[in-house]
C-alpha cells in the first residue's frame, strides 16, 4: 500500500487518546482499516476526511 483515503476520524480534535486506541479509518484498494494511536496524549488533527495521503504523511500530532 502506497496511499489511502482518510475515510473518517474516530476521535475528535483536541481529545485525549491512549496508545492503541483507534484514531481514524483509512480506505485502501478494497479494504477499510482502523489505524491505532502510537502514543498517549492530546490529539491535534491535521488531515482532512476524503483526502488521499501517502504512507508517511503526517495527518495528526499527539502531544
């Protein structure tokens, strides 16, 4: 997989998240996958739903 479409955010901007918590749904080819948080902290959303992102693009920050 080289890129995917950000289908939906499962957590609101500014929310506190825990490591392992599902953050967003990513559509790629014929599947939709939930992507988990790599860390705990406050979520700052950067990416927009419906946009296509390449692997490695920053779509959120956790601080």
